[in-house]
C-alpha cells in the first residue's frame, strides 16, 4: 500500500521487523507508537501474504557461457 500519493514509504527492513514482532505477539498499537507508523499501515502490511520483493535482473551470461552454447548449437546443426 505504501507508495500511493500521500503515504510514506518505509524501508523493507522496518516493515519486516514490525510484522515479525507482531506475529511474535506484540501489539500493533505499541509498535505503532514506537516506530511512529500509523496503525493502518501496519494493518495493511499484515494483510499482505508476502512482503514485496525487490525487483532484480537475472545475472547476465558470461562470454564463456555464450561460447559454450554456440559451440553446442553448431554441433547439433551438423548432426541434423
């Protein structure tokens, strides 16, 4: 829910810590006051089944991997 107009965006580390502490038994109200986060924001974090993951790229293939694949494909073509 964070990221919408008018809402603060909290770091993933804080979100994970707050959610884990609530699931461990601490109250939403106490953590809301401790971190200065609205109870509604915490409520929304708890409703999310999994915390959002950061987007990332697949690691690029190395030149050696491309050469190996190219060699393998050329051999397959020769067999056909």
